[in-house]
C-alpha cells in the first residue's frame, strides 16, 4: 500500500476513525482510506468533528442533568482531546440500575449504561441509555466481525436453564450486571476496540434496534473480507510464539476448569455443613429449656451457633456470586481467544499458499504480486494485533486473578472473624457465676 | 407420700450404707478415726480423707491399655484390652507420691464393680462407665473396639469413672471398690460372694411398680421426667454433632485440592507462579488441620456422653423410689384388708367378698372355735404387718432423704462439669477460628504477591 497518508500501526493509541485503515480492508490501497471502514454516509455527516454547531446525531440522549453543549465547552473538549498519553482516561462507562420490563410477549431486564467521555467521537460529554442482554450480545458479535484480529472480552453466559435459575432474582441480576460492566470496561480500556463505531452507537444510540436493522444492510467490505479469509487453507505449522500461546491457553483453561469444579464442590460441602448447623444450634435451645443454672449458657451456645450459621451462609453466597462467575468468564475468554488464534492461522496459511503458488509460477519475479503482498500485510497486522492484545490480556489477567483470589481469601477471613467474635463474646457468659437459685 | 403415720421414731436399718464383705482390721482402725461428717469431696482428682481405707490421699490413674488374648468361659480364644490401674499414695507434707498398687483390669470387671455398686447403693447416682461400643460415630472414626483412638478414649473414660467413685463421699468407702484397686487376683470371686446379684431388684418388678405406684414423691416423678428429656436431648445433640463433624471434615479436605491445582497452574505462569505455588501450600496446611480439630472435639462429645449415661443412673434412683413406694402401698393395702377381715369376723358382718365367706355359705357356718382361731391368726398378722409398715415407711423416708441429698450433690456436679465442657468447647471453636484466619491471611499474602 504505497499511497495514502503515513500511518502508524493500527494498534497503538487512540486515533480518529477516519485516519485508520482497516487491517483487512479490501483489495486496493486507494480504498483503504476513508470509505470502507466508516459507517454509512448518513451517520458520518451527522457528526460534527469540532467547530460546527452541535447537531445531535440520530440517537444520543443527553444525560438529564447536563446542559446543552455550547461552543466553549466543545473547545474545552478539544483541548483535552489533544492528550494522546495512554494513561489519561477519556472514556468512562458504567452499567447499573437493572430494571424489569413486563411486556405482553416477554419479560426482560434492562440495564442503564452511563458514558462519560471527552473524546471527539462523542458529541455529548455524557450519555445514558438502557440496554438489554441481547444488545450486548449483538455488540459482541459486531466486534468480533469488525475486529477479528483482536481479542474480544467474553459475555456472561447467555442461556440459563429456566426453572433451575431464577433469571429475575436479585442475585442473578446483580451477578450479570457486574459481568456486563466488566465487559464494557474491558472494551473501554482497549485502545482499538474502544473506538469501534458499533461500540460508540451501543453507548449512545437512543434506538439501537433501528441501527441494528440498518447494520444488516451494510454488511461492509470488512465483513466480506473476513469471510474471504476463512477459506479452507491448512496451516503447516504455527510459529513458535503462537504455538506457545495456544498451549498456554489450553492448559490455562484446563486448570481454571479444575478450580471451578473445586470451588463448586467446596460451596456444596459448605451448604451441607450449613444444613447440619441449622439443626445443631436449636438442640442447645431445647436443652436449655430443661435446665436451671445451665439455661443461659446453653441458650448462649445456641445463639452463637446461629451466628456462625449466618456467617457461613454469607460466605457461600459471596463465593457463588463473586467468585464462580469470574472463573467462568475467563474460561469463555480463553475459548474465544483460541478461535482468534485459529483465524490467525488461516490468514497465515492463505499467505503461505499464495506465496508458494507464486514461487512455482516463476513469471512475476522479481516483483511480488500485489495480492500476495496484501496477504503478507494482513498476516503481519494480525500477528501484531494479537501479540499486543495477548500482552495486555496477560497483564489484566494477572490483576484480575490477584484480585479474585485475594477476594476469596478475604471472604474466608471475614467468615472466621465473625465466628471468632461470636465465640469470644460468649465465654464471659459461660464463666459467669450464677446466684444460688 | 406419707401413708400410715409412724408410731415412735424407730431407728431402723435403712439400705446398707456400709460396705459389706470381709472385715479388715485396717478398716476398723481407719473408720474409727475422725468424724462421720468430715467427708472431703475432691474435684474429681481422687483426693480423699483418712476416713476410709485410705490412710493418705491417693491418686488413681488408668495409665495404659494393652491388647491381650486369652480363653473365655467357653474356652474359646478371644482378644480383649486390659487396662493398667495405678494407685499412688500422696504424702501430705511434701506432696511426693509413691506407687502403692498397680494391677490390670478389663472392661468387664469395671462393669461388675458398677453393677455391684448399683445394687448396694440404690440411693446414689452411680457414675457411669464409658460406652461399651462406639456410638455416634462420624465417618472417619472407627466403630471398632480395637481401634487405638477408641481404646485411648476409653482409657480416659475408665480413669474418669474411678475418680468419680473415689471422690464420692459414700462410694469411696466401699470395700469392694478398695479391693478393685488393690487386689488383682480373686477379686471377681469376692464380689460374687457378696451375693449382690440375688439382691438386685428384678426388672419386671421395677417395671410393674412404675406403672402401678399411686403416690410417689413428686420430686422423683419430675426428676424421672427430666432424666428422660435429658437423655433424649443429649442423644439428639450427639447425633447432629457427629453429622456436623462429618461435613466440616469434607469442607476442609476439598480445599486440599487447591494445593495441587495451584501447583500445576503455577508451572505455566511466569510472574504469578511463585504466589500461586506458596498459596497452594497453605491450602494443604488448611486441609490437614481438621484432623486435630475434630480429635479435640471428640473429648467434648465424651463429656456429653458421660452425662447422657448419668441420666440413666438418675432414672435408676427414681425407679428404686417407685419400687419402695409401691412396696409400701401394697403393704398398707394388705394391712388394711386384713384389718377389715378381722373386723368382719369379730362382728359377724360380711361386707366384702371372701372365699371363706363363700364356702361358709355353701358348706355351712364355721364353729365359734374355728372363728376364734382365725381371728387370732389375723391379729398376729396385723401386728406383724404394722411393724413391717412402720419399718418400710422409715426405710422409704430414709431413702428419700439420702437419695435427694445425693441428687442435689449430683446437680451441682453436673452444672459445674457441663459449664466447663461448654467453655472448653467454645475455646476449641475459638482456636479453630484463629487457625483459619491465620491460614487464609497467609494465603492472601501469597496471592497479593502474584
């Protein structure tokens, strides 16, 4: 791709969408800039990048409390936007406020997505929209389609067996909310994914369904080229570093699976222990009713065991709600990462096949034909994206697991501290000398 | 409870308080010293006064258990455990102890001793023996009598039994008990010679009395009710506790699996590896800590079991009262009917049905001489009956007084012991919680270094 403006590697730093050609963009370099990688013209012109009067794009509900943007505030936003330092955050997304919607056809939950940003890609400093799970699912699919060289974070599990799990229980909804929040935050932290147009629309559009329908029609060249790549090319051998990643992910997923099973088993045993404790405590009460001098001490022991039971219940609830879902997320994550690895293999295989074909033909020497070069670029971009994402993923994983396991240790410490307090407080009661009856 | 009012207070022999068996010069000398009232109750450590066979304070311990094989009554080989009982005499002045007696006994001999005590001291709440077979086990504990843990806990239980008997103001003066500790050979024969088995009340008789007694002392009725409830609630408690122990064991042991998987996982990690590995080690420590914790808890269960069995001893005293009371009621009833018969014969009126009356009607009136003879016999019987009633009354009252005194003593002991048991249980729980906090804090630190 000789023409066009000089470009940095796609995976570094925030860039305006217009500048960034898509790594898997179509066959000619001329088309690389502008056209293909951007959404429909309608949406484009609706955006005013900078100095025009504010035109609300067909979407975007401004947050209730913020005043309509004026030129001066727009200027402020521009100045902040100059800062390309990766450490400065200019996009904040939160998922909260789950609400149940009862319609004739179905009942479902929506979550409020609040976005605060100084980025130019956002017309308003703040947005607040409501989305349901299937919207998140849509977003993820779109991201996978449009950014196939990147690792897309996982969503919490889609299907729950009705009747076994209550989809509308507080615990389930809260667990899901946290996972959806994590999902969006991971995208937000990603230097490429956070600039994805679908992500932007997801955060800002008032009527997402309208956009979704539109999106069907404009299956972009991007989508085409992705399909194009998944032809039946067979890779001879994975380069060492990617083979290592593949092996790592295999073992990692295996170990996580084991940990998940162990954690589930522990919770199960703890629940059974809890059942017995709930019978055990009250027997001391029954005994207490028979006795005179021993009545208070026995009643005290009964209450103590009751407190320990409550503490144990809190522990098992916490572990179920906070620990297990995160483990499962990472298992899903590594699964989707493995498929990205496979796609990469495909890209490499195509390149190698084409290269071989050329080598056999001998006509086009010394110049390597354009399409083989394109394949090579495609592969190198993919490799670069993937490596960068892997590094980021490893670092995040380390943080996440440190936090997760410390959290598990904390919950257990708190459980024992509650029990300790209960037992220590009854010692004086037990030692008390009672007045002669 | 009062039936016939006593005539003059007669000091009649109540149920034997003094030990039966071979007289002993030492016994008489020792018994002569001091006064009856100065009985010292040890806090379970077997210290006693000089009022008995024991001229000095003594310490008793069941120090060893040994597997033995021998031939039983049917000349078949059997394996059993023998326990070494050591008695030490303690010098007042310098507290030094000297081994005075040491002999081996097996569980069946303990049982024999206890059965003897039950017969000769029915007004005493006789301390119970540790269980014959392991009950209320949770899965890890063996129900096998030969299991070393079971044997060890039984050893402690037997020692506790001896200490309880030795610190009981009445039981400690028993001769057979003394011989149990001092005379290895021939002891069984000595016990059997007392003929105590013959003196035992039959079960049937006792059961009969329980159902038919009309006016037992209310306190005993309440006590019997209490001991039934106590037995029921402690059984329930022990059963659930065993299940709780079982579940707790499961929780701890599964955590051990974390140790292995963290270790395997650490192998593929670069920076996270060390933290994971060392955390895994702490999980192993956590998992193995439960064994000692539950072993300690077994001692608590044993303390509860002792009082579970004590409930049975309480009931035995109540039953004895019911039996005596029933006996008394029957004697009074018998006396009343004889008096009535006499009166009828004297006055010639027949108010009650009697076989004699029937035959008289059928075969003709009896002669005045015959009637006189019968009246005389009846009068003699009535006299005897009145004497017996008086003595039974006194016996009954003595029994109630003595039994109730021992029951009060028992209640104090029970409240004290069970409070101590609850405290030690709470202390065990506290220790377990502290260990848990320690392990998880260590693990957390390892995780933080990941």
